[in-house]
């Protein structure tokens, strides 16, 4: 997670009567369209807007102010539509701006619907923070997901007093994030502080044991096929 509102280049790293349009991921791939028929009318939606109608929100990019504004707006809209229906937040994010991520987190805590967080791909830095901030017993990850926590990244330049101010802010944010992670995971604050000193990667199962998520999503009826070692050479 980074202090300034810029994507970290070192990280890898998204109708009824009311029309719901969700921000689609910025990429060169073609966004699938869904066509719905109602009587004599035909309407086409991009797949993400259609899923928004089912209370599904995607966070599939680095987190900056624009992404945060879009996610927050969707959460508030879905709350206004039905305050009793769970919202599913799918996360595949390398992290990003601390302040933008905290804006999403605060909104998740304030709205009335439960927020089900689901990691697919990776939830790193602020992505992992938001994953852990889902409603109790409703935080999940797919089996091959990776989760990573660490301390905020930042830098300062200028006069000594300016560097001191920025250093105090980074330490404040670090302490705030560690306390929130300790609350959501049940881990001692000292352990959170130690583990976040460096990049701390976890599998989905390890994240569940750690308390960042509540369960790993599995499909028990998928047959497991043993591949002979010779087939891999």
C-alpha cells in the first residue's frame, strides 16, 4: 500500500427501471455483453453492469481515488436499493493508495448490508486489508488465491521538518492499519506489527488460519486427478 495516490509501478498491478453501470476494467480485452429481452425490447449491458444488478461489485485493479469513488458509489447505491441484501465484493487487486483504500473500508463498515468479500487471484496490501474488512463469517477466497500484507510504503523529500511530518503520518497510518487488522483477524497487535514489517504472503488456507478470511471456497464434487510424475517431465 502506498501513501500517495499513484499506482505503485513495482506491484502487479477494474437494468430494470434503474440502470446500473459499473466501471469496467481498463484493458485491451473485449468486455462481454449480455443481451436481455423484455417484451419487444432488447437491451445490452456489459457483463460487469449486469452483475451489479445481482449485488456483485468488482475490485479488479490497483486502488486509487477514481477506483475508490466508483466502488463507494456502487456500495451506496446498492444499499439504497436494498439495505437487507448482502453485497458481494470480488477482490483481485495488488493494493494501492492507503487513503483511497480506507475510504472503501469505511464505507463497507458504515453501510447496512453485509459485505461479502471474495478474493480471486491476489489480494495484496490494501486489497488484503479490504478482504479482511468484510462482514464476519463472510470473508472468502478461492483455493489458488494469494494474500499479502505489509506495512505502508512512502517517501518524503524537502526540508527536515517536511520529512518529519511525513514520517509521523506514515507511522500513524501504519499503527491504524495494524490495529484494524488485529481487530479483524483476532491476532495480537505485536504479531501483526511483526508480520507486516516485510511482505507476508499467504495461501488461501493460511489466510483462513491467520484470520484474514473465514473460509476457502471449494467445490467438493470436482474429481481430483492424480497426474503421474512422468507426465510432468
